[in-house]
């Protein structure tokens, strides 16, 4: 490259002197005047005085708002509570809508020729899958699961699948497990199809993406109890309502990941396909979808996990299976029966999760040479390997049926309910009350309620509504942008407009208290796990079990230990959210650059100094994500805590479902969505912030 010369141009005014110029220059009196020119506008003068950092520019208006509003709040006490003139009563329109559905669902064409066919299709599909599972018998189902795992991942996963299904039989839960598996197969298939179609629209069109984003957010944040009621009104109590409610809950992750995969497709590959004359449809089928297959498989995996988490909730409206056993155990506070039914749900989640992960890893991976494969892997390879897998499973099923043991033999069952209940009874007798010095769990619950929950609720409810809006806007602005603050303020104001201001603040107090406890415990455990690889290995199976256990299962032991009230709901929320916080924080701390740690260690820094000054600052994004996930997960369980005396919005949602009150259930559900949106915006920094 040849050098070129350019004519000398006017260089303009001289540059401001550097610090070194000021310190060493021969004539310091010749420095240019830095004061803004006299003709500058007042706005320009103000901007010149503001800090250059974006956060500094946001602090000044917040300080002005605080200086104005705080004295007003002091001078005008008693302004708490949302003004009734700003609330909108939706009970009338929603009540009339519910009555219309009940009056017309037996003869209106919409129900006869659309919803009726949908209901029949769901019933036929679930029944067909269930009949096939029963026909295969325990031997055929177990063999098929093991052979598929062997085909996808090898001997270790195959043995895990066989052991998992055998454990379901040993616990005496074979038939409920098959009922849940049949419902999950249909629900996951429908979720994957619906999510893929929505994700395809969002991935190919920016307008569709903007339109679908709030819909997917609402589908994922809206508590399940809130949309169980419309499902029951339209489809009645039974399998169709349960399956469709599960589809609504499990489809958003598939849609989001599908859209993400399509949008992140390699632009070079797409350009090459276009240059070869491929049409838009051909580029989609031959380039975009193959490039997004890993995200698609991850979406399938997430749809499976979300559907299984709905197994217990769907049992409230007649889903049956394992969820029904857990729900019945909750009604009778039978911890042993709940654990016996909850363990198979965890095992199903582990088996399906590992199998889906293995299938995703195989997509796009280079084929393993035949010489490096396991002998069984060489047999079950290629398209004929799948045929051989199916034939082997059919042969095992036929042998099992000829032996007369299609169902798991009752004599092989190992009951665990009685030993677990005896252990829980001992803990209740010895830990509930009367423990020297520390007091019992009932005392802890009473103190937590009296010292934390009650003051926090009273303080929130006594704060003027406009001051709460200002505080939420200020917090959202500090962690995000003006758009973030506007969204948070409008969401909080919508709660007041819906007329559920007081119960929403009650729910908010429970969430804040439970999140604080979760973060303290989670960060403490995560710091220990990040410093010790052995501790991390020991924690992993415990976290796996805690994260896949249905939410309802946590309510039973905490009710036995803490009684009924808001404290047990908060305790269950802490246990449910703790694994996610520990995992995210541990990964963030362990992912810190080793070179930074080594340099501080060479300077003589202690372990505590490294943690405070290196690991925690560098792991800040992971810590913020842990806070955000703690808020979301705690909110989900606090709502379910309405079943055990948690009250507030959770009680309204459950009451609406129990009494068929569409207005109460949907209004409380919408308030929960708004509350979740507020908490998300004030805990998750925006990318542009």
C-alpha cells in the first residue's frame, strides 16, 4: 500500500492541554479558559456540569424528584392506598363473560365445531398413547427407554433410564407414571408444534417478534391457576383442560429459542444460498432450520421440563396421574405419599432431560468412527439401528405379556410412605416447639412473621401510592433506561387500576422477604462451592433433585414443620429458588479469569480479599442474573402458597378457581403478571444501560 500526502489544513482551535502539559509546561498562565462561553444556553451549561457517565446523568433527576417528593410525603401522611376513583371494576364484564360461556358451551357453534373437536382430539390422543404404554407393559417401556438412550448416548444413560423406570415401579407408582407420561407426550408434542410455529413467525419477521413478545411474556408469567379457570369454563374438568393449560405454559420457551436460533443463523451461509438462487422457502428449509437445530432441541428440552412442572398443578382440574397423588397428599398433609409420587416426577424429568440433551448433542456432531464405538453402539447405528431398537423393544414387550406381567408386580413394590411419615412425625414432635435455646420451627415461623413479614407489609401499605410509583421508577431507572422505568411504573399503576393494591403489596412483602433469605443463603453456599470442587460435586445431585421436584411437594413438609400461614409459603419459596441462585452464582464465581486471580495472589492478597475485590466485581452479571431468577421463582411459589395460608393474590387466584369466579381469578392473575414485570425491570439491567 503506497503512502499518500494530504495538504495541510486548518487545524482549528488548539487541543485542551493534558495533565502532563499543565504540570510541566513552561507557562501555565497560557492555559485556555475552560468556562463555557457566555452565549451558551442554560441547558448547555447544565450539561457541561453533569458527569460524563450515563449513570451520573440519571442521578440528577432522581435527586430532584427525591427532594420534592419526600417532604410532601412527610407533610401529607395518611395518603396510603390506591384512590378508588382511579380503580376500574372488572367484576361485572368478566362475570358476564363467564356466565355467557357456561350458558352457551353446550349449543353454541363455536363450542360445538371448534372447541369440541379440539377436546375430542386431545382425549383420543392421550388415550391412544396410554393404551400403547399399557400394551407394552413395564418390560417393554423400560426396554424402549433404555435402548433409545443407548442409541443416543451410550451405556451409562441407558442404565440410568432403566433404573429410573424401575424405581417408579418399586415405589408402587407404575400406573400413575404411565398416565402422566401419556399426558406429557401429547402436551409436549403440541407445545413443540405451537412453539415452533410462533418462533418461526418471530424469527422471520421483526413485526411479528414485537407483537409476540408481550404475549409470550404473559403466557410465562401468568400463574397457572389463573388460566386453569378459563380452561375449565371452556372444556370442563378433565384431561383436555389439563393438556391445553400445560401447552400454554410450555410453549413459550420453545417459541423463544426457535426465534433465537433462526435469527442467529450464519449470515454468510444464507447469503451463499441466496446467491445460488434459492427461494425464501428453500433457504428456510435448507439453511436456517439446520443451523438452528441445536436451539430447537434446547427448546424441546425446556418444553419437556416446563410441562412436567405443570403435572401437579394440572391435577387440580382432573389430569390424574402422579400429580393427582401429590395433590391428594397435600390435602391430607401426607409427606410420605407426596414424596412417593414426587420422586417419579423427578425421575421422569431427569430421563427426558438427559435424553433430549443427548439428542441435541448428536445433531450436527461429527460421526464417531466405527473403531471407537462401543460394541453395542456399532450394532445400533444407522437407520437400521432405530428399526432394530423398535424391534427389540417389541420383542421384550411380547415376552413380558406372555409372562403375564404387563403391570409392575405388586409384590415388587417397596412402600416408603410409612417410614417417611414416621420420620416427619418425629421431626414435628421434637422440632415444632420446645427446643431449648433456639426454639422450635413454630417459634421461628412466628418470629419471621412478626419481625419481618408484618412490618414489611405494614410499611408498604402505609407508603403513599405515588411515592411507591416514584421509588419503583427510580430503581428501574438506576438499573436500566427511561423505557425500563416507564414500563415498571405503568405496570405498578395497572395493579392499582385493577383494584388489588393492598393484596398486591402483601404479596410483594412476602416476595421481598423470601428473596432476601434466598440470596443470603444462596450466596453463602455458592461461595463455598466455588472454592471447593468437591463441595460442588456433592451439591450437584442435591440441586438437581431440588430443582426438578414439583413445587407442591415443598409445601407439604414446610406445613408439617411450620404450620399454616405466610411463613411456610415463604419457606417453600426459598427452598425452590435456592438451587437456581446457587448454580448461577457458582458458575459466575468459577468463571472469573484465572489470570486476574493469579495476579492478585502474587501480590499477597488473601482469599477474602480476592473474593471481595476480584471475584464478586467480575461476576457481577451472574450475580444480577441470580437476583432476577430468585425474584421470578420466589414469586411463582408464593402464589401457590395461597393454598397453605399465604393469602394475598395467591389466595384470590385459588379462590377464583375453586368457586368458578372468573373475575377474581383473572384480575389477581393479571396483577401477578404486572408485579412480576415490575420486579423483573428493577432487578435485571437493560442491555443498553
